[in-house]
């Protein structure tokens, strides 16, 4: 049996995030991302799908700050998934309370997503991420991110 071909998607997300990293503390704000996602069905009978995505966007806390990430996710029926990746989050730039940390913007993350609402090319749900600094000395402590997401996806 031949595996189904991978599918390229154009994706856009609009979200509201609660980012908790100490310092600088809890930050709440909106975020918007756009990017590309490649999906491959792993097991059609069980509904398992692997996706690899790259996103660029911005998040707002006092001002819009750039945000870039790359992630891989395994999802069940594109509803419940687990993911891991790397992120550059300029809200955590090296100034103020973060001046003493080495590269606070570089973050590794893993988490889970639940996207129970699907209508054609629109899905809505939430994600939870645990994130930590890139390996090395003098790095920013770990943190968590809870996000309410609306995702738009169109075939490429």
C-alpha cells in the first residue's frame, strides 16, 4: 500500500496568549502568525497526521514584537496533538529585567493542542506549551504559554 502524498498548506493564526516567564512575569496579549505547513498522513485508520510548520508573525504586549518558530506535531484526527519546536520571541529581548540573561529570545518548547472546532479551512481551540531557554549558561528560566487560537488553512 502506497502512502498518501504530503500536502502543503498556507496557514495563518490569530491568538490570545498568556506567557508566564519569571522574569519578566506574566504577559497577556494578542499574536498573529502566517507560514507554511507540510502534512503527511501516518496512519489513515487511526487518523494520525504528522505536520512540520514554519511561522513568522508578531505578538503584542505594550508594543508589537516579532515572533518566529518552527515546530513538528503529531495529531489525532487533526483535533488533539503534541508538538515540539524552537521559537524566537522578541518580547523576551535582552533589556530591563532581562538584561543579565544570555539570549533570552531563543526558546525550545513542547506542548499539546486541542482544536475541537473545525469548519472547512478554519479551526479553533487552545494550546499549552512548556518552554525553556536554549542550552547554555546564564539563560532565562523556563515558562509556560496558554493560547486560545483560531487557525486558517488553505492548500498550496
